[in-house]
């Protein structure tokens, strides 16, 4: 059973606008959450993370929000750029040893 | 660049043959992982290692074995490849300088079992 879910397989956004990618999880023991970006034929690249003691973490154009009561996190990209077009995976961990990944959302930023 | 090299990058093999994928890291990190990526499933953990000769199973370990005889190398073996093991395999390391640390991935091995 999928413990981390990304219910939107794809998302298209105009350049300069905000991209919002969503992720839901079921395991209340998860305490560390991450977002990865993946280009074709490459490995996933770490983008940003957040621990459960925070509800927001920001790094440049990327902000991750965590809503523990809803078991929901989101990644905001502002402003979106064509180079942001990629597949985005969210991931979660309870122990720091095993990481559970969502199925990914393919983001297309239209110039 | 986390200094991770996966080999081979591409492999085509026949059902029933053994296959070994290699992950090599240059920075002596303790934790290493093997994931597979499949459409509709995201990335799923196969096995991981927390040191030389210390390994543990992940969520989809059936049909796979691993070995770690040196810190820098983590091998994934398919004893008898099946078509369901056609996938893209990613090796990852964890720096673990603090309790929560992200994984860093290699560029993957695309395996096709015919």
C-alpha cells in the first residue's frame, strides 16, 4: 500500500506563475519530508526538505509547506521557469533509514 | 555530484540469467541504497546497507540479493532475472552528518529482461 501519494500525474504552468505540487502521506510516524526533481536519463536530485517540527521551509524559489494534521505537504515554485520542467517526487521517512517515495508529478512550464 | 557511479548504465538480458549491478561511491559514506523506478510506482526501496556486510531488506526485496564487502561498493544481484524486473535501478547514498539527511542518487541503470 502506497504510504506516500502524489495524486496529480502531471501539471502545466505558464512561465512566471506559481507551480504547486501536492503530496499526501498516511503514516503518522513520518517526521522528515523531501522533494526531489528528476530529468530524463538522470537520477533524482534533492531539492528541499522539511522536518516535522516545522511547517515551512524556504530555499530561493522553492518553498515546502507541511500540514501535519492533514498529512499533506506541498512544494511551491515561484516564479516557475522552463528549466523547472521535470518530474517531481516527494518522499518521507520515519527513521532516517528508509525513505518512501510518491509516484511523481510531471511539471511542464510553458514559455 | 555525490561521487556515485552506477555500472552498467544499460543492460539487456534474457529471462533466467543472473545479473549484477554495481554502485560505486568515492566518499566512504556508510549508508547505501538500491531503488527501482517503475511507472505508476515511483521509487521503491529494494535493499539498503548501513555498513560493510550490514544489509537489510526494503519493500520490494524478493528476487534480489545484495552484497557490501567494501565501503565503496554496493552490488545488487538478480539471481534469475524475470521480465517483472525490467526497470530503472538507482543507487543512493546518505551522507548522515545529522539525523535527517537526504539521499543522493546515481544516474541509474536501465535493465531490460527479455
